């Protein structure tokens, strides 16, 4: 499906039990592409997801950008894992979105580094999340 078709399609999302409709314009798609690879913390990634998740855009540049952001947050801000865990527990769809960012578009050395962090430097209370991270890396490679 082309970006042009997606950009002007009315998409549906359920929010608080109500169906919401959104129109994702080409301008929105362009903004997604600009922002997607510059996000460097979990709250900003969650905000990005909340603002643009309803677009359902399958755009390679956006997908690669989000993936780069997820990898950079894990590698450069591993100490923020408790923030990620909190957001993931309150928004399981966001967890799926974020963990899907650990994929073949990333450098193998980056994925290996995250895998090592999750196996060797996982904070005591976050072993379930670290296990999910490691599983995502193995599944999405």
C-alpha cells in the first residue's frame, strides 16, 4: 500500500471504548518521518506513539526511524528501563510497538549490545521485561 493511499485514508482507533477516526495527511506522514529517528527517551516515544499511532503508517522511513530511536534509547539510556517498564505496563500496545523496533533494520552489533545489557545488567525487579527484550531481539532478527 502506498504512502499516498495511507496518508489520506480515514483510519479508525478505539479510545476509551469509543471509536475515533483520524485522517493522516501527507503533511502528517512527513512529520512522522522527520521525528521518528530523533526520539531519545521513553516518554517522548510514547507521546509519538499516541500522536501518530492512529495513522497506522507502513512507511519504511518511519519504521526505520522508530527502530533507530528504540535502539538508541535502550543503549544510551539503559538506566531508564524503569520508565519503559511503567509505560509498558500501563500501555501494552505501546510495549508491542517499542519492542517491535528491535529488528533487522538495526545493526547486529547494536542488537547484541542490547541483548547483553538485558542478560547481564538487568535490574532485579525487571527480569520479565529483560526477558521480553531478549525474546524480541531473537524473534525480530
